[in-house]
């Protein structure tokens, strides 16, 4: 197993979607595919990206103080030289917070968090800018990092772009406690499209080649930490599975996708589905791996399917003595876009209470080669049962209840796009 644990180490560097380092990680994966005697390919696709050029935040009334900040990417620009804006704190970010307020064109709104409904309200009130609180009161740049994000595609369906900024909870607390009134904000950025890529490999089925099972794991990372757990481990696990099936070809076709740009909105899996609609029609099931290999547990199995799939997963875990929490619903990972096409899935994960993602603390320490092998072998045997069954043991479509869950997961994106199209 040392080969696959070494793979975790090899790709444990910043590899955000659309960057040269993501491409470097993709090429490492291609080399590993070929080492096992397989053949892989890169699938390029375009993603939204940005460069921050200049930004700052400063209290200018009734006192002066520089505030540490990081802007949202692709949230627009402020006028050259910046602007002075009144500060308003919307505690819940809901309509009740804006009763009696019709225009916020001279105001920056402080939010505890950002959701699409909150952004929609900001647009309706013509807000000049917004700030989102990050972390707890003790977090700062010495012990933490802002998690760099950009406004995703669904936010860009609105006619207005509102410049956005992160602010530490400690600084936000002091702004409100000290009754800050006016904030000077600067933001200049450039938006463009970058190239991300999926890494693809296929093992044709020996008896039912027209039926496919897709096996996914994202290999990109956010812009902090090494991304060792999230998700170099999942990438290594499906490499282990790929090499094993190369030596033991299954009855059904297996399609392996190391997905790029997952952290920017599941963009790799979405791009695959868009590019290969005819292949998607052949896919009967999806296995997704998002974080495993930690010395300490717990194990989690995410079931996006009906009761039959839940019971099948429980039964298999019992057979092999695997203690795992079974979660029924949509796994917020690369299996979700396949579920949106009616394809059931299992998501496999481990260690969600003992390791940390999306921070500088996502490192190699909590991981072990021994546990990565256990997790990979468990998955390989599970997939073997499905891939080699004469008849698939579970439904290959989603029931109405799960379809509703998937629709709910993707609903806001779809609803707002539809409304925007109707306005046009």
C-alpha cells in the first residue's frame, strides 16, 4: 500500500482548480495510471477564475483602523481609489432585517453568512458591498486563514454584482461593539476563464460493457493547507481500486474520474456530464470517495438512493465487520451531479471528527497507509459485488423521495436561472 500512500504525499500541495499546480497533480495521476499498466487521459474544461489586484478595508469614522480582509473573487470592482460606505449589520440576512430600508447604495452590509437568498435581498436593496464573518472570535491570521472563495455561477445569474469581503469574527465584533459608522473599501480584480481538467480512465466490461459504474474522487484542493485528507486520500483510494480491477476485469464497464475543480462548485463532475451525455445514459451507479485514511474514525457511508440501497449498504458493512454511520441524502460532493441525472450513489468517507479540511491543518499527520488500505480494500470488494453481479442488486434510478432531495439540493440554482430567463 506504500505506493498509494506515497501518492497522497506526492499530490499534497496547493492544487486549486484552474491552476498550473492542478495540472501538475493531474499529470502525477496519469503517471500512476500508466505505472499499473493502464491508460488515462485529460479532459479539459473551462472554469471561472480571477486575479485580485488591489483590496483593503479601513474604518474611517468615528475612528480609524485598518481591518484585515480578503475579497470574494468574481464579485466585481469598486471605483478606483475605493469608496466610503455606511456600515449596516443584518443579523439574520433575511427580509425582516431590512424593514423600512429601501436603498443601500451607500452601505456595506455585514452578514454572519452568505446564502443565495441573502444575496438576492442585497441585490433588491441595491447594496454597495457586503462583508461576511469568518471563524470564531479567536481566529486571526496567525492561527487561521481566510478560505478564498469566488461567487459561484448561480450568483452570476443576478443582473447586479456586489463586491464582497471576508472579515474575521473578532474584527466584526469590534466594529459593532465600537459603533463603527463608515468603512472605506477598495477592490480591483480581473475576471477570466481558466482551464481545469478531469483525469479519466476506463476498464471495459467483459460481459455487460454497455452498463457502466462510475467511480469518482476530486483531486483538486482549496488555496490553504496541503489537501492531504481532502482529497488526496480519495484520489489514492480510487487509484488502488483502478489498479486492482485492471488485473481483474469486471463484468460491467468501470469509468474512473479524478475530478478537477470540485472545490469551486463540483465543476469537474458537471463538465463530464455535460460533455458525455450518451455515456451518462449508460451509467447505472456512482461510487464517490471524499476523504478517507485517517487513523481514527468514524466511517461514513452516504446513500443517495432508496431503502434498498440503504439496506444493501448496511448488510454489506455487517458482512465485513465495518462499523459505519449510514447517512441518507445528497452527498455534497462529485456524486451529486450524477444524482441530478437520476443515478444512485454511495459516498465513502472516514475521519470527519478527527481531521480538518479547508484549513492549514489539512496535513498528512492524521493519516496512515494501513488505514488507507483498509478503506480502499473495503470499497474495492463492495464495488466488485456490484460490478460483477449478473443482475444489479439495487435500483438503478432514484425514487421520488430522493429525487425531491436532489431537486432541493440544486433547486435555488435552477429556480433563479429560470426566473432570470423569464425576465429576458
